C-alpha cells in the first residue's frame, strides 16, 4: 500500500526533469527561442523567421505544448509532499498547485501563438509580428503565476519545524530569489533593446535560466523528500492505526 | 506556531553566521543580481557618457544623501534591536524596530516624492537609457525596501512574545542581515546614479 503510493509520487516527480529536457529541446532549440529574435526586429525579419523554419516550428511548438503538461504533473508531486508537510492547513500546497497549473496554461498559450504563425507562414508580415509579440509578451508577463507557486513553496520550506528540514533552507531562499527576480519583467513592455528587452541579459538569460536551474534543483530534493516520507510511513506502518493517517504522525 | 521548547542556552558552536544560513545564499544571489545591474549600467553609460551625465543633473544629490542617512540610521536601530534581543529586553527590541521602521518609511516617502517630481517633469522609464536604469535600479531597490519594511513590522509584532525564543532571534538576525543588504545596495546605487561623472 505505502510503497504503491510513493511509487506514483516518484513517477510524478520525474515529470520535472523530463519537462526541462523536452522544453529546452522543443521550445528552445527546435522553436529557436534560445535566444529569441530581438523585439526590435522588423516585420519582414519576423515573417522570414517563420517562412524559413515553418516545419521545424510546427514540430517544436506542437511538441512543446504536449510536453508542457509535464510541469503540471510535477507540480502535483510537490503538492502531495507539501500537503504532508502542512498537516491540516493546505493553503500553501493549493497555491503551489494552482500556480503550477496556471504556468502550464500560459506557456501553452504562448506556444500556440508561435504555432499559429508557423501554420500559415505566408501570412501578412505585420500579423506574423503580432503573433510573435503575443507569444513573448504572454510567456514573460504571466510570470506571476510561477511567482505565487514559488513563494508558497519557499514559505513552507523555510518554516518547516522538523529537526532536519525536509527541504534544505538554501533551496527555500533560492526559490524566493528567483520568484522576485521575475518582477524585473515589468520593465519588458517598455523596451525593445538592451538588457531588459525580452532577449536581454536580465529578462531572458537570467530569468529563464534561473527558472530552469530551480526546476532541476527542486526536482532533486523532491525525490529526497519522498524517500524520507516513505521511510517515515513504513516505520509507522506496524501500528496499523497510525499508518491510516501518516500525515498527522509524521509532520511534527 | 513555533514551539517554545528551544528556550535555553544555545548549543555551543552550532551557529557561526548570524541568522539562517540560507538567508546568506539569498543575499549572495541578490547582490550578484545587483552586481549585474551595476555592471550593465556602467557598460551602457560608456556607450553614451554625455547623455548619462546630462540626464543625471536632474537628480538631487542632497535628496540622495538624505536617503542614505535614513537607511544608515535604520540599520543602526536594527543592530540595536538584535543586541537588545540577545539581552532579552523586549521593550527595547520593539522600540528599536519601530525606529528602524520610521527610518525606512522616511526613505520610502522621500523616494515617492522623488518619483512624483520626475513624472511631473515628464521624465519616465522611456525618456532615455539613463532614466531606464534610474527607474529600474531604484525601483527594484524600492521593492526590496518595502519587503524589508514588512519583515521588520512582522518581527516587531513577534518581539512582544518571541524574545527569549532561539527561533525568534534567528529570524531577527536574518531580517537584520537582509535590511543591511538593502542599505548596502543603496550605498552603491547612490554614487552610481547620483554622483558618478
């Protein structure tokens, strides 16, 4: 019983690294989004970008939309671990769940704009540019869904009362840091060149790669946390009644 | 609520850094981020020194210096709060944190007036590259300051019941370290934006 439960948790946690790999391949490399075109590109440049890469983008963004769902599956793995940690109060785990779900929605929607542009690449260049802009403004400016998810997580990790916390404190602090550097994206709509543009140092390189590194680090420690919870649940199992509600027996 | 079981002498050699060790990772990461801000400011400035110097003249170094004084005084009160907490003088902790909050609040109010004056003069984030950096750098710093004010206010609220609790002291130290970082970043920001010629 216990083993089965945790097997599913672990399977869901694998979705994190898998999301990262598929997202970088399909969205980043096939979709030519690492790095993106400059927001200062002309209509003709954007139109040519889609004409020259139409089939590559159809595969890239179609697959990116499919695999983006893995982020949601991964969020559920963190959700169940957080529920165990929270005991009776589930507000932080639900903030994580809804934040993760919303993140998937907006990543998917932005990919659908780029996919639409590559569906009929012969379209009027001004419309292609509009679709390209929509994609980038959507994926960047919906950052706050991810921020909510991250802040909920870090609050829980940092207030963990266990002798040895389930997640390391530094991970909580790193998570808060990434959640807050996203706020620099607020400047993105005002600029088309320089470090704050959507292809610039802060709003592309730092923001995206800090998020990627976070997904990887978070995944590693979710596995460790699941192993510990599993061990705790197994230790509690012989006393049949206690194993019914391991969340109460193990959180304090 | 944190358990009170941890009252008592702290274990020997258990703590080397003040505050939570993880908060130092946050401070390092944040300082690194500001380091990138500062270097890209200097980099863009080199491309157009004349424009940056001309734009800078609209800023008042006196206001900037006053801001610096507010933050330095705030940091001093926070230091006093930490040492009062170590001696379990709860009223002193509350008073010092209140004074720290007043200093930080004064900084925030003067910054808002400064922003208001810039907007009234028709200067904004799109005016030129100098003002882009001015608003982004001071804006991100302002966000940090606001978070710091919330942290100090929470600590002040907890001080009445928490003094003597090891856990409270650790959070107080973490909050103080963060507050000093906000102060430190301003000390670099101020000459960079207001004084460098």
